[in-house]
C-alpha cells in the first residue's frame, strides 16, 4: 500500500541505505515523478519521539521498505453502537 498525505511511516535502512538512524516521517505529498521501479519521492516532516514535526524533508525511498504506522486519528478498536 502506497503512503498518502497524513500517513506516518517508519523509515529505516530497509527503505534506503541513507537512513542508518531510523526516523518517523509524516507524509504531506507523494510525488508522481518518474523513478526506478519501487522507489518514490516523499515530502513531509521528520517527527521527534513526541510526534512533533522537527524538520521538513524530501526523501527518496523504496516503497517496500516503509513501515506504515497506526495513526492516532484512527480508532484502534471498534466500539459497538448501543442498540435502541
């Protein structure tokens, strides 16, 4: 699954050798630029351990190496609606 604007991804060496130190990254744009098969350009923000944006970056990564993180806006479990 390709990341979309608003997604948080864990970027590690599996995504590109330039990421020796893993980071969390909030995607703001996935470019449709032509690249090598399986690679993509992402614009977004590097996040600190508290989830705050600390630096805006453009990164070139392998899609298969990105780990999608659960988003705090998405409920982690379904809550049943009471019957009336």
